[in-house]
């Protein structure tokens, strides 16, 4: 049986009338802020004090959107007779968010925890060239990074903490033994 002429139009109008009578579920974005899930990905914040200019983030970035410039400084010897040391000093750290695909590889490969996800997402610009944010802006976003989630109390203790605790216990036991030995040697002297 051939379709009735105009039945497709009638079905479309029925859908339109049905949706016009329902309440809208669209949030008016600029007026009402969205409730983002915790630890959502917005932009990348830079904790500059931890950056050693190792360049791992820039090398591993698949989009090549991280720009880092640095220079070497020579530090004097820490002890007399020691040798001078050199270290890299960060001059420029910039991320071009017009190229960034928010994969998070730079954050994962950073061995010194200098990069973090910030939930900030309102950084639109009128010119695409202004989407390259320098280290000052990246440092500002660092303060919006949420605290890490609490550790599970049933989780196994990290090996580093256990090793540090054992070392501290050995040092405390050695100090206690020295103090007891010193007290034992002072008691006979007091009796003489």
C-alpha cells in the first residue's frame, strides 16, 4: 500500500508540537554554570617550582603545542673544595590551547608533578593567536586545581613511605641506644 501523501509532514509536525509542549532541559550556560564532575579536564595548570626544564612534556606532546625556553645557571660549590653545578632555569613555558587536544600525556609523563588538570574551561578568546597562554596564566590556573582524593584507608601503604618509616625507626632506635649508653656511663661516674 502506497503511503498517504503528506503523512511524513504530519509526523514531523506532530514531533514538533510534542516537543514544544514539554519543558526545556537546556541549561542557559552563561547564566547558570554547569555542575562539572570532580577532577574534570579543563586546562593545564603549571606548578612552576617543580619544573626542572627536563622537556619531557614538550617531547611527548603529540601536537607539539608546548613551548619551553630555558638557560643554564652555574651554582657555586655547596661545600669548600666541591665543584660548581649547573641547572636549567625556566624562561618561558607556554601552551597553545588552539592546538592542544587535551590528551593529558604531558601531565602523565611529568616526573616532577609540575603539570596538573584544572577544571577551568572558560578561556575563550576573540583571536586564535591569544590562545597561547604563557606561564603566568598557567600559574594562575594552578590555584583552581582540586586537592587529590583521599587515600583509601584499606589500601596498601606505598613502598616509599614504608621504607622511610623503617629508616626513621632505625635512626630512633640508634639514638635511643646511644642515649641509654651515655646514661649508663654517667651513672658510675656520679657514684665515685
